C-alpha cells in the first residue's frame, strides 16, 4: 500500500470524506479527511511540487492539497474536532487564477502565510480560489476560538490583544484584497466579463463562497450564545457598549449573508455547495432568536422573513445533499423552542445562567456535525424545555414549522439522486482538472 500512495489516492479519500459528511455521517467523514491530510503530508504536498512535472501537473498537486486543507477547515467546525493542517506547515503556493490553470501556464503566487501577513507586499491580487483558502484559514482560527477552548480566554474580547480582536483584524484582509469596503456582487459580475462576453462562473463562485465565509465568521464571533459565554467571566466589568455592538453585528451579518446568497441566486449563480447549508443554518438560528426577541419588545423586524428565506434555501439544498435536509429539520425544531432563549439578545441579561440542557441546544445550532446528523438519532429538546409552550403569533401559515416535503421515515432523502449528482461537488472541490462545472 505504501508504494502505491500518490495524489490520486489523496483525491479519492477526499471524495469519500465529502460523500460521508454530506450524507450525515460526520464522524466517518471527519476521520477520512484526517487520513487524506496525513497522506498528503507523507507525499509532501504541503511543499512545492517537483519542477520536472508539467505546469498543469504541478497545479494539480497544489489544488489537491488545498482541497484537503479546505475540507479540514470546513468540517472541523464543532467541539472535539481539532484541525490537522496548520498554516505554518503550508509552504506550497496558493492556487493560480483559472485562466492560467486552464491554459497550462505557470504563475508565481503567494503562500497562505504571506496572504495572512498585513506587511506582505503582493505583486497582484490573490485569485478567487486563493481568497477562499484565505477565508478558510481565518474560519479555522475562528472555529478553534469558538469550539476548542478548554478554558475561557483570560484576555477580554474587547482587549486589542485578544484572540477575538485578532480574528476580526484578519477578517479585514478580505476587504483589503477585494479593494472595496462596500462590496457588491452586481459590481463583481459586471467587471468579470471575459473576451467572449461570458462570465467565469467558477471564479465568481469562489468569490461568493469567500464572502459567505466572511459573514459566517462574524455570525459566530458575535453569536448571542457565544457572546454571553465570553463576557460572563468578566461580570460587571464587561462594557455594555461592547455587548450591544457585538449582538447587533451578529444580526447584521446574518442578514448580509442571506442577502448575498439571494443576490447570487437572482443573478443565476449556482449556490449549491454542501457547506452553504451550515452557513444558512447559523444565520437562520440568529434570525430565529431575533424574531422572538423583537416581538417580546414589541418591535417590528424582518427577521422572520430572513428565517423563512433560510428554511427555503435549506429545502432547496436538501434536494442535493442529505445533511442539508437534516439541518433544515434542526432549524425548524430549534425555532419551535427558541423563544425560550430570546433573552440571549438582551445585553442587560448577560449574567443570567443557562442550564446544561439549554446550553446543549445552543451548541447544537453552531456545531456542524450535530446539525447534519440524522434527526432520529438526536434529541434537540431536553427535559428543561419539554413543557415550554410554543407561541403562535409568529407561525407562517404553510408553515415555518410544517413538516418539510423531503422528510422520509428512514431519513434517506437522496434516494432519487444518482451517484454522479452527489459527486459533482466533489469534482469541483478537488478542482484538479480544468472544466466547466459551475458548482462551488
């Protein structure tokens, strides 16, 4: 077996990891991506490929590695899911632009370390694929901060030296490389026409994906449940202005995330990557909490509209990916009891404690593996919330809480989808041969 290890073995294991994870088998998928990462390290894919290889083969090796890197970052967003690949070990240059790759040419690009360094002088802007890698790196740091801390940060999040502040600073890199503080998809599409009058949908897809992860990071950093956890150790010392601003930022980015995906859909872009299901659900959970909080205060808001949009998007993704259907069910079930947690958005109640069962519910709405698991094998509602009455003022007729059409007794909602349809995204994710696949 050792003599037969090559880049194609890495790609195959990577593919199998995606198949498992998107079918709701999170543990199996996570273990496989760890195996793929170790094989890639054994093959030294994290370093520049041999120069005797053709330019296309060199880029294939680079993209095979960065695909593993992306999966490692994206599917490790949960408790007890440490990352395998560290940025400091990645010496291979980032993916080049699609035009260079498709024409079998070579172009010098930066490393991830250079891209993350504010002092680096870049000869040209990173490719859209490189921007995805950049945001995946920052997302990995964000999820480590959210999930892997064994003890709360001794430095308060409002301190400039805190990890919270450092991650927020890194997120500004995307704005810097995008050359715009008011990024609009329509402007990007208008400026992306090729010589033949068409748009490179693959590069546009990468740009949309990178900006979606940008908003997702802000949703996690400013999630009502997590803000409370980070501020409670500091008690009355926690500035009210910080908590109010953080909670508002979380709600704002949840809206911006959904607005971006809606704009992409309206412009004919395919928003079908399996990871979008997680992004949508995190935003949807915030919209659910905000809906109840604003109604308890007698305020008008559009959060319920965004929540319905989140559920509609998940139902659409559920036609492609098994775990998206599971995630939609999780979000519906959460909304049926989330009025009990609306207080999380009240800055004056940060010191109120949540019982263990309630905390587990909130964790379940930010842990990718739990979200995508088979609903029949998990229990969202602990005894502490079993008797909470469900309010009716926010139900949307046909219903936000209605049973989704993709549900089935055995939980297999991919029965009518062919294997080739399931693996389409994997081919795009690996992205090792030029093609016209529009999926992200």
